[in-house]
């Protein structure tokens, strides 16, 4: 057995354990969170198991120390072997010790307690927990309370036995159970691999919910949900339900469940990724395929996984498949969660900030030149008309000439393209002024551009008038000239590219209907132009009508996904809108105890946090817009 440390570019050999007396069939490790050491277990032929202690030193090196061995005295043939092993820390006040379960080729389950004490006797006794008829193939254990540990054991007949064992150190074998708490048929033949996860418990609940994933020689992945009361003096079984079964291209040899995700692999040399949908009345099969990846090793026979945060703070899932070699894979678990939420959603709200446009090569508010703020002030039009119009004409031309990036096409495929099969309707809520969403038919009637479009111009005769209809301070002379002009309906309603519906006169671009200088069709700082505000208000009213109806549907059991893309913390209008909708829906769902769902996906490489007490359903994705959308779309 070789021990390797995972480093950023692969594996680094730590040490090699002494040769085992016979062939090795199973290995396991166990670590108490309060300890710097771990227990290593090596089992195999002749029913021999060897135990080691692994210590990590302060300098990052490791030290392996032999602890003891266990050998079943009445069986010594090489044909008799330990096929499966698992270990888990025990609770106690003394030295760290571990519960070890071993399953052999005669169908016997052996149990032993091994401490990490160095210098203990060289042999440790085991207790025969159970003698079955079929060889044991798989074991997985999870702690379900301070007192109890759950153990699932699968055999060659596809049968799974659920045992509940003592969770405290210094186990008294007189009080061990004589039979499993519950048994069931998981696979038609050979449950090669098994994995358990404990769902977070309700503080008011008196039972545990266990998710059990089984992979078999019948090429099926089977998922079961069990309820166990483990808070009394003795654990008791409550109920079990089969919640998912899918058939694959080959026998399943490795499986892991980390709710709601399920990972499986087998002889087809692929890692498949699945998700368990929430409880619904529409379907009893909650297992949904998400994606798969090829694995370039043969004869795969095991799979393991753990979560970690990379150097960018991104939560990633790390998986290792082993057979004739080892292959490591990792991915962002939040990408899977986001794709699953989108796949199931009935309604989609896309809120968009400048970070979305930046992937097309356009600047964000943070990267704009200092002069940008000056040109966003209406007073600049009055005082420096030519410079103001030249700036916005060049900006408009740049927006028009810039090709929207692939992310727009991805969103279009989700909405109008039919990639999200369950979606009923969608809206875009955007602070961007580049007008790129308007180039897509599927968004033309479902977009609220809260700042207008810089690719359009309009007459500026209303720019000097306040919200109450009176002249704004400092604009009297401007308004006097406007009042002497012939203002028409076209002046109030028409928008146009800077190359149409306008005239160049003395280096100024003026409205051809009244002769007043034109302005960009965007809402600027301290802007009270009613001709700008009116169409934005109409868009907002239509959006709010949809939002109100959609929120009612969510209370009736529908699913909403809010996906915020590239909205920074400098100008918070877009962030505020998405957060407000999420909070409103969450509070209504909680108050009414509804089966509806709301998920808030925030895509932002820097400003990805969200401070809200009811943050279940919040998925942060710490990439830029296009990269994140590509990853989600690939998973879809």
C-alpha cells in the first residue's frame, strides 16, 4: 500500500507501508476531527487486517507507525479473505479509538475497536457480529447521534443490512445487536458499493433521515431513504422508501452520495453525476442525471470524494477513482446545484449588471475613465453640448459595433430555445445600456432596462424640467430656448440611432423636428427627463405585473430561479432587486409552509456574498459571467 499526498499538480508519494501477508482486498482510514492523527486499515487474504497510525508533523511530513493486527484464527486459507472494511471514530474521553467493521467472503461481519495508542499489544481481538449466507462486498458507516453509529452492509445477493452499533468507546460486546435493524433488497445481484449520507435534522424532529446509495452488478444505481429514531436508549426503524433507480452501461463499482449529489462509476470507465430532486408529488423517482466524464483507467473498483476550497475560495468537489491506476477529478459543486435548479425551474428572472457586458469587451463602471461620471450628468449637455454629444455618439457606435458574447446565446437557448423544458416565462432585469439584449427576439418583450439604451438618441427638450413640471435650477435659459421651439409628438416619443432622425448643425446634433440638441436615451445621474422616465416606467410596470403573478405561482408550488450575473457592489440597483425578490418569496414560502421553491444564483468573481439569515437556496458562483454560463450550460 502506497500513501500519497494530493498536491496542486498531482500526487506526491508520502510513504509505502510494509508488505501485507496476503493479497490486499480493502483499505480504510478514519480520523477524529480533534486529532492530528488517523487510523489506517489494510485487509485482505487469509482474513488478516493490519492497523497503522498516521501522524502529520508540523513541517508537513508524515509518520506511519504500526499499531496491531487482527487475524481470524479459525480461517487461514488464502481463499478466505476480507472483501470490505470501514472505520469510524468513537466518542469517548480517553485515547482516540475507532470502530472497525470487516466483511469476509464467507458472509461474516467482524467488529473490533482499535485505539491509536502506540505500544499496545500487537494483536487485537474481533467480535463476530453476524454470519450470513452471501459474501460481503461493501460497508459504509455514519454517525447518527452521540450514542449510535449506522452501518450499511451489502452482499453478493444484492441484499443490504442496516445495523445500528454503539458509538461510544470501550464497547461492551454484551450489548451489541444480534440482528440488523432493517434489511432490504437493493440490487438484483451483487451490491458492489454502498454509500450513506445523513440529512440535516429538524431541531424539533425525533428521528434521523438516511440517504443510502447502492451500486450493483445489475448495472443499477438505487437510492433509498430511511428514517431511524436514534435518540432513545435503543434505536428503532421507522420507515423506508425507494426514491430512485437508474440503469447504467456497466456494473457499478464505486458510488458516493453527498446529498443532493450522487457520483457513480464502473467498468464503462465513466464518472456519472446525478442529483436527487426535492420531494414532489409528480414523481417517485427523484434521481436525475446531470453529466458524465470519461475516466482513463481500466478495471475501476472504487470511488471516493471530499470537498475543499481552492486558492480562489471556490468550493470544489474532489473525486478519486481507482482501478488499474488512479484518476483524480474536481469540479465546482455549485455549478451542479445551479444547473439542477435551472433544469427544474418554472420561472426564470435574470438580473444583469455591467460585469455581464464586460465579457463582450465593454468597460464596467469600475473601469470607466474618470470623465465618464461627468458625461453622465445632464448639465454637461447644456454647458458643453458638442463635447457631450461627441462622447455619447462614440460610445453608442462602440456599443453597436461590439458583438454580444456567447453568454447571450446561452441565455437565449435556456429561454426561447427550449433547453429548459419546464420553464413557463422569464424576464431580464438589466442596468446595462448597451442594448444587446434587444438584439434577441426571445427577450424583446420580457426585458426591463432600468437605465435605457445608449445605442438610441432622442430629443432633449424635457431634460431641464423637474418632476413637478417646473424648470430645474440653472436650466431657465435652456428651457426658454426650448419653449420657443416647435415641440411635436415625435419629439416626445421617437428614439433613433445617432445617424437618423437628427441633423448636424454647427457641429451639434439636433432634433430635425424642433431643432433642440439630442441626448442619449439613458437615465443619467439626477435625470428628471419625463421622456426618458416614461418608457422605463412602462417596462418596470410590466415587469412588476409579471413578478407579482410569478410570486403567487411560487406560493402554489412552482419553482423560481433568480440568476444574477455581473452585478457589482458599486451601483446596487440590480443586486437589490434580486435580493428583494428572493427574500419576499422565501418569507412567503416559510410563512405559508408552501412546497414552492426559490433559488438565488449569484455569479460574480468578487462580490459574491449575500448576508441574509434564510440563505438556504443561495448559490454563489465565483467566476466571470461567460465562464460560469458556459459551465452551467455544459452541465445542463
